[in-house]
């Protein structure tokens, strides 16, 4: 593994995926762990060069919907497990993430958000940029692997307690538009700067539209866990595709969504509005076998995680695999794929001031890819933390 970069170094590579452009062979300056400028000419001192000739440099990936990895789950309420997830994500090209909760008793969610809020800065791998609450304000028909015993209508006081316990770390919460009191709840939390996502829902297009007009801006793992698009009722899928200024999460593992359905969403919604996520559960980066998601047993086999009923139960996708998949499927260019897994998810969760792009002054979190879109190294603050 390469040693940490010097106070001032230059990354040499064949291609650089900067925020607003893709540049050819050149040198990316790293100063005290932060990005400097990109230049075509080599520095005067050759010893300052870290050579990745033949490789590509891209921003670290940002996973804004992930429940677990390496047999650890956010809902275990074990910060050692959160640290292990953080470190394991480096091998997925992920440098920032939102630990994601599941529907559970309020008391357990209290404990989990408090644990993360107190210790999140102690992770040593991918950085925790906030918390994502997936539930418990959902409806039963599209429950997925969420436990309906704990579903309820949204409660601003309950949410306020979660936010207090987390130290203000909650960045995003998902709910179903058809629950009672959703419009008022969404107005209040979005005024606090929290992103509202819509999912696990049987809502009509009009119900979804009303809640978007009140501030919701993301659709949860689009196509999955939501009312479908029909000829006379557009449902949640139609809302995700057509409402203005919303973002659509998408799981690109080839199991949750057919590649052509992913292409349709990208074409209609725009690739600058599709945020690739993993929804990965504890079996990510683990062998096939029997696992759990929340209180439910899960069978992992042939690249999928399913409940005993056969319903999908999260994924075992790695985000670096997702960017390669969409390029191999021919539905996105490398530049589009990288943006959909870095800048777009960061923008969708209002954390793009911290991560998601290569910009001067930003912390130097980046990845090294080969021309087959395969991950070769992951850097945090200008230090190589993972290398194949």
C-alpha cells in the first residue's frame, strides 16, 4: 500500500473526473490532505508525483442509503460495528455514507441515533455525513423488509427527540405520503433542513405530488416498495419519474430493477437526478448463507437477499459494482455513472458541501479506477486507505 501523501503531492493519471469536467492526462495537486488545482504539466519536483499512469481519478463514492456490511447492521446499536462498516466501505470505493436505520420500536431508534451522534467522528474509514431514518412512517402493502408492527403516523415530537439525541445529525427521513398528518410533518422537518424521501408506499400520484409540493424531494429505491406506474394511475413510480426537481434513488444490481427499467428512469428523470444507492444489508461482502434484516430472517444466494417469502430484503450490492454495471449495461457513460454515485446522492441529501466532488479546498477523498471501471485504490484526506 502506498504511504500517505506528503504535505504537497501530485496525483498523475490518464483521466480526472472533476466536478464540472472530465480532464485528460495531468496532475491533481494535494495539499495537506485537501484538493488543490488540476494542471496539465508535471511539477518541478518529480518526487512529489504519485503515479497512476493508465488509471482514472474520481471523487469518492457517496452511499446515502446503506443498512449494513460485513455482518454488521446499523440497528445492532454497536458502534464497533459501525466502524467496521466504515472501514469495509473503502473496498467499495465509498468515502462518505449515511448509516440507515430500519423501522423498529421508537426506543431502539432512540438508542441507535444517540450512539451514532455521540461517536460518528471516530470512524476510520468512510466518513459519516449524517443519519438516514428509513421508517417507521410507512404503510403495509409495500412494507418490504420493514416490520409493520411498528408503523405509525409521523409525529414531529418523536422526530424532534431523535434529532436531539443524534446531536442534529439526521439528514434524511423516509415516509409514505398517505399516512395521516404527513403534509404538516414534512413542512416542519424540511424547514429544519432535513430531506424527506417517499417510499414503502401505496400512494397515488396525486398524494405523492401533494407531499412533494410540501417539501419532499427524494423517492426511495425507485420502482421497489412503491405503487407502480399504470395507464390511468401513475402511482409513486410515475411521480418519481415526472415531478419536477425531485431525486430518484436507484439500486443498480440487476436484481432490483431491470437494466432497461433503470435506463427509462434515467432518460426520463435525467442522470443528474438519479442517485445510485446500495440499500446494502449486513450480508454485504459476506458469503451466501442465512442472515437477518431487522427482526426478519434473510437468505442470501446468487447475488440476492430475500425474505423467506421471496421478497427482496435490501441488497448485497457494492457501490463500485453499481457504477461498473450501468456502464457495462450501456445505459450511462463513465462520467454519468460516477456522478450518479457521488455528486448526485450528495446533492440529494444536502451534504454536497462536504463530499461528492473533486474541488479545490475540499478534503481529498477520491478513488482510483482502471479503464474497466474496477476499483484499485481509495484515498481519505489524501491518504491511501485501501488498495487492491
